[in-house]
């Protein structure tokens, strides 16, 4: 059996990895060059911006590629305790630091992807096909049999790559809805939450004294100040600083505007890096108009031999750092579905993926719906979880166990119910009764 995967970014690489167990041959094609070097590719423009890998994502990657974390470290990544080494500011309040045992790896997205790509390239039955654009599906009688491909190297269009299973991992711009329509299927209904987020990112030279030895700082947006940002260490002694604003409040790219935006955040550490570290290159922009979830699980008809995954199914507001981890979770689902049989793989995959997506989707969209300018229904659970954020942030300023609980949920290790478990509720209540402290300035 053969498989063809469209898109060799994180979702596609992980799909190829799991399919290499069940398929004799896996073709992984991408419109970009797929070099061995660590480069931010054109097809993944977001790779130039801050990318955090959640603890759950690291666990899944390590399970798929044993020894990968050590390889990241050998290539220049930094191991961080997510609560102990990073200063978090949530809802304007600084989380108290403590060792949490939640392990993160700080590195550039380009290094992360290049290291995973090298592991996939080394799989004997996976063949990378760079500079190939998928133009459409080859299908007959309710079954997809392959992909129509244009080879960019020679301009040859209409080549046919046949496969028993085709996986679309081509990202947010996936053409699956259009391809399905051409084949006489319905397009998936879409959920969309418009957040209009803009990033500005700049890199700086990292010296040991910066940030008093901390490895990063993250400021989450709050209702009082809907601006956020993060500074994180990357390989080659660099800092990456990303600033974020929503609904038209774009962080400026010019140096003084960039610094002024950072100065408006409730933790001065990001500004500290901007003011004291030597910049490397100019600031860059990324825009992310809306979180989008394509509800393939709601389609009543779907062709055999076809699956859509990763950002092509669901892409979240990036400030929550969920995309790569959710792609990794989907790879595990794909493995299970394929190993359980070849019939209705897509249907079974979408049903199970809908469950995987439910929590991160609701975390990201509920957070965005705090802001009045974001359109969308606000059912009671959304209103309640947003109301809870203030007392929770007061508690995590004082009590490391509360911060740890929140970070375990945000890192997709624990279910959201954990932060309303009786022991945490008790701590939140106690901290709020004790406190009359002002917010961090
Ligand atoms: C600004 C920004 C910041 C982010 N920060 C984080 C973060 O901190 N943490 C995190 O986990 N996630 C983050 N994400 C999300 C993360 O980048 C994605 O979720 C992750 O890359 C998985 O996406 P994917 O592989 O499905 O698609 P993509 O990464 O978009 O890759 C799609 C691939 O398909 C290829 N392709 C597209 N069309 C075709 C075609 N027709 N033929 C052949 N090849 C094609 C492209 O070249 C590309 O390689 C961020 C996203 C953005 C926009």
C-alpha cells in the first residue's frame, strides 16, 4: 500500500511518520525546497515568528521519534521548566515561579521543523518530493486514488501520483473544500472566530545577563490591556521577541514604535531585552485574521482513501501555541484509524479528531471572545470561564500550585476541568480572600 501526503510541514511530517508503519511507501510532497539546512521556508511564513511547543506536543514528538528532545538540545535548543524558567503574566498579574516539571524546549520553529524533517527523511520507506504542487485529486467512484501534481523544477503539470491513501496537510490554505466540490461532495461547514491578530517579531543577540538569567517571558492579553508578547531563547544565542495586538491594534515594525508597544505591556522584561540587546535584522509582520475550524465530521458523504489534517482542518489563534501539538495529536489518531482498517478512514479520522479539537478550540475561542469586538456567541460556559480568569490570576500570583494547574491545562496535559477541581477552587478562594494587592505594574 502507498500513501501520498500533501505538505511537508509539521502535520505532513508527522503524518508521514505514522503512515510509514502501515504503508510500504509514503510520498511526502511540498511546493517548497525541503533542505537539510535550518531555514524558515517560504511555504511556512509563520516560521519566522515565535513558536512554542507545548509540553504535550513535546511528549508526542518524543514518542514518535525517541531521542528527539536530546537531538533538539544538541542542535542548540534550551531546556526550560515552563513555570520555573519563564515569567508568565496572566490577566495583568505575574505568576509566581516554581519548578513545575513541565518541560519545554526553546528553539526556532525552523530548527524544530528541520530536526523532525531529518528524522522523517531517514525513514527508509518515506520519500520527500520537494518542489511539487498538488493541483487536485484523482478520484473515481467515491474513492481518491492519488494526486495531480505540478513539478516546479520543470513546469510539468498534470503528473499523476497514485496512492491508496491521500492526506492533505497543506495548511490553512488547503484546497480540499474546492477539490471535494469538484468531485461532487459538499464543502465542510466552517466555524470562524475573527480575532484580527497581528504579530511583529524581531530577533536580538542574547547575552547571559539578560532577563536575570530567565529563559523567557510571556504576557497574555487581558481585558484591561489587550496586547501581548513574548520573549524566548533560540539557538545561536538569540532572543526572539514577538509582540501581538488584536482587532487592528497592530504592533509597529519600526524600532521606536516596537519599543513603545513593548513598554505598554504589564511586564517590563520584554522591553528590557529590546533596549539592552543588539538587534539582528528588522522586525517582521504576520497577520492571522481568524481561527477557522472546518467541520469535516459533519459531512454525510466523504470519499474513501482521503484524509485532511493539521491547520487544513483547524487553525487557532497562534498566541495559544497549540497548532503543532494538535497536529501531533492528529497524527496519533491517524495511526489508530489506519491500523484499524482501510474502510472509511477519513470518516473515522474526522469523528475522532473532532474530540481532539474540542478542547483547544474552545480554549482559544473562549479566550478571544473575552474581547467585545470579537463576534460570536458567548454561551454560559464561555462567560463563566472568562469570569473565572480574574480570581484565578489573583491566585496564581501567590500560589504556585494554581499556576502549575493552569499551565498543565494550557499545555494540553490536563483537561480544563482541572482548574476548577476542588483543591484548586479552594486555593483560588483562599488567595482571593487574603488578597488586596494591586495588579503587577
Ligand atoms: C504567526 C503564527 C504563529 C504560530 N505560533 C505557533 C506556536 O507558538 N506553537 C504552535 O504549536 N503553533 C503555532 N502556529 C501554528 C503552526 O505554525 C501550525 O499549526 C503548524 O505549522 C502545523 O501546520 P500544518 O503543517 O498543518 O500547515 P503549515 O505549517 O501551514 O504547512 C503547510 C505546508 O503545505 C505546503 N503546501 C501548501 N499547499 C501545497 C500544495 N498545493 N502542494 C504542495 N505543498 C503545499 C506548504 O509549503 C507547507 O509546507 C503559529 C501559526 C502562526 C500563523
